């Protein structure tokens, strides 16, 4: 089972090389994997690092977008390069650890899962404590999403999402930014696919450290939940 690791990136020069190194060092999966980076028009030197990683054969492919659009748009474009049976979304920062890959992939192997989310809220693993309002917003958005999908997720907004490639490629991704998270959840739930959650560790970062999602994205997520439910 080949796994495609899709990494959307924007202005992550401080972290992206370590992120890639961590995938090679800590992801204890025996499956064949490919790593694809989609840079969303970075301006901080991230692109030079991506080219270096490609030349060193640490990544398999990359896309340099000409305009900055957001995470959803980067994933939408990156899916055109994917060859694996599974797609794993990996943020380019260090909030999520590739040490959790084996846990994330196991429901596909043993339970024939279609979709697996890595939850920051059901885990016994370590989790950095910060940003109360951000955490509260995540839980409210997850609750609203659960109400319209009749799923019982604990962490809809998680950055670790895995899909059978055939399912996510069959979805038209419309959201350019972080509205991707509720959009993809609702669209896949409407197809009556098998969702699983596993607990993961989480090394969250503050806004001073480069966190990008904000209050406007939270309001957009609420809109997306009801829009894609009704649509």
C-alpha cells in the first residue's frame, strides 16, 4: 500500500526542512511512500529549501504556485501529483509528529477505513498547552460539523487527515483556505464512508511562532458547515 504524503506550505523556511527530516527519521511505516510539497507562493526562502530537498532526493515532487491562495487550494493542486493508494495531509510546521503515522494508517489496514482523522483531544500522548480560545473554537466547529453530518468526531479541524485516494480525488474541493477542513468532512460524510479517529500528539505553536489560522477562518468555517450541508 503506497502512501502519498502531501505537504501544503507557505512561508515555512524555519521548519520545513526539519519537517521533512522528521518524516524520514520518525515515520516507522514499512509502506512505500512518496512526499509531495506544494508551496503556496512563499516569500521567505521556503522555495530554495524545497529545491534543495528535492535535489537531495528527500522529497519526490513539488509544485510552486504562482499566487497565494491557501491550504485548500494547495491540496487541490497537489492531488494531481498523487500516486499512492492513501493520501496523508502533513502540515509543513512541527505541530504534528510523523511518529504517529503508524497509528494513523492502521485503521486502513485492519478495519478497512475510508477516512482517518488524528485527534488531539482523545489522545494520551503529550500535547502542548496554549491558546484557550483557539481550542474552544475548534470544539465548537467540530460540534456544529457533527450536528450536520451525524458523525461523532472529536477533532474535525485536525491537521492530520488521511484518505483513500480514490475517495478524495472524487471530491471537488472548492475552498481555498482553511474552509477545506469542514468542506471535505461534510462531502465525504455524505458519501457514507467509514470514518475513524486515532489519538495523536500535538506540539501546537502560538501566533508569534507562525500560526496562520485566525478568527476570519473560524467564521468562514461556520459558513462552510451550513453551506456544504445544504448544498
